[in-house]
């Protein structure tokens, strides 16, 4: 039986309260809270200096965390939180839906005010089992969010939602005005919807089309750069290294090697390596072949992609992209994303 909380036994209560949380004695901890223990107390634990709220979330005690929030626990101050993260984000990471809802109910504006938008929705995408109806996502949008509240105006989150088949998040983002025709790292929302197959692929694709989404990246670029689409446009130049070499002079051989190994910018880096080594040629095939040195790892996947760089389709795409206003480096990167 617990004695009434007084100034005399306050320290003993706080120690016993933290001990109850650490020993997962949920009912005892709840009784401490109801008797008036300080909901914002911070104590040293084996996890470091943590608040009672942060410790409850860390040890997966959502009932205790919710009761602390209801009693006024501070979830804005990151001091005493796990890894200096907001309790809201930590609860999302731990998939504690009830804790997230309790915070949003008490402070509906926290996501926008504290600039947590991207982190919140990055983490909330993983709640498909803990919150199958994505009520947490719906709650977040009910309190007023705008594309400008997101990094990249929401397009990065939209693409991630499309790839994981999160129909609710796609719907909400489009509803607040996120532009599906805004390219992100040369990727388009409709293209990604067609590429990533999941149970909601067809619904997401139809929804994007209803919102006038296009998969023509070059058409978007031409519009952004006010370039008129000329049907008979020709660059009048071969796929060569002249312009490219001047743009990659700051790329070290070590960086280019790493790009190839990580399958990032394979065409660009393979050709650039040859240019840096003085083995450049206007012939794309010859250029790539000179790149296959013993000290450069070329997996079968990389070799296949490199061969694409030398195909007729590559040369055709090169001219089309250059006519649409892309510079040489942008052109190589665009071709690789297709």
C-alpha cells in the first residue's frame, strides 16, 4: 500500500516510481502518477538521464506514458529525452500509437510548430500493422498542414508513400496541395507508382492521374525552363566527353570509384573516370571498355547498366534530354533513372 505523497517522502516516491517503470510494474507506476508524483521528473537510469515519459516510451510502457501526458508531462522539451529526440518521434519509432494520439490530442499543432513534419511522416509510414487505418496520419492532417511545411514541398514524402503503397498518406498529401509533377532527384510520382508494385498500386496510379500527374520528366523540365519543344530539335554534337570533363574536374578518382561500387551515377562516373585518366574517346563503347580496369569492381548489374550507356537508346535519350534543356551532367543522371 502506498502512503500519501508529501514533501517528506517525495524523494522516496520518485525513486520508487522510476523503479516501478524500470521493473515494468505498470499498475504501481500508474498509482504513483494518480497520487500526484511529478510527471516531469528526470532521473538517471542505465539509459542515461531520462524523464519519466522518455523512460516509459523507451521501455515500451505506453499506458504509463499516456497517463503522464494526461497529467501534463512536458513532451516539448527534449532535455531528458532519449537521444535528444522529441517523445513524439520516439513513440512513433517504437510504434506506440496510443502515445502518439495522446500527444496530438493534447497539442494538435506540435508537428507544424516544432517543424517535425518530414520526420513524423517518415516514421508514421511504418505503422501499417500497429495502426492499419492510419488514424495517426489522419489526425496529423486534420490540424492544418501545407506543402511548405515539408522539405521539398512534400514531394519526397509523397514518393516514399507511393513506393510503400500508403494510399492514405498519398491521398492526404495530394489533398493539401503537394504537386505530383514536381520532380525529386529526377523522379516523377506517376513513374514511381508504375514502377513499385503493391496492393494499392492501381488505386494510387488512378489517384495521381486524377490529379493531372504526368510521367514525362522532360516535359516538366521544358515547362520549368521555358523551352519550346521543337520536334526536329538536334544538338549537333556526339555523345562525347568534352563538356562532361569540364564539369567533373572536381570529382576525385576515389569518389568516382565509390560511385560505381555503390551503383550511383554509373554512366557518369564510368565515363568521367576515363576522361580523368586521359583515355577519353568520342566513341562511347570504346570509352566504357577502357574503364574496366582491374582495380575497379564491376558487378554483373553494373556491367549491364554500363552497356546501356553505350546503346542506341542512350544516344537517342541523350539528344532528347539535351534538347529539353538538361546540361550534360543532368542528362547522364536522367538516363540512369529511366
